[in-house]
C-alpha cells in the first residue's frame, strides 16, 4: 500500500497509511485539481509555430535518412570489395 510522508512541526517525518478507498478517491481528486492548475500555466504554441517545428523535424528526418542511406551503401560496397 502507498504510504505518505508527513512533516510535522518538529521536522520529524512519519509514515501515514491512507484509510480505505475514500482516501484514494480524495488523493485522485487532489491530483486532478493540481493537474488542472498546471495545465492553465502551459503556454501552447501557435499554429504557425507548430507548422514550423513540424516542417523542421520532417526536413531533418529526410536529410538524416539520405545521409544514413549513403553511408550504408558506401559501407556495404566497402565490405563487398574486401570480401570478394
């Protein structure tokens, strides 16, 4: 079972075990509230920024694919030349 660490005024930590399902639902509710607060702090990118970053990623993927393909072809030819 999950145990919570609680700091008391004397800076001693004690382990407290939640009591039953109602405590689990309460913890889950607190989690959802905190998640909602954090989601309001997020600065979402604009559509233009999203398109620019997606384009940059796609270009990088294409460039790296071509580079790795050329390197693979070169190494294959090199190994083939050595073995034959």
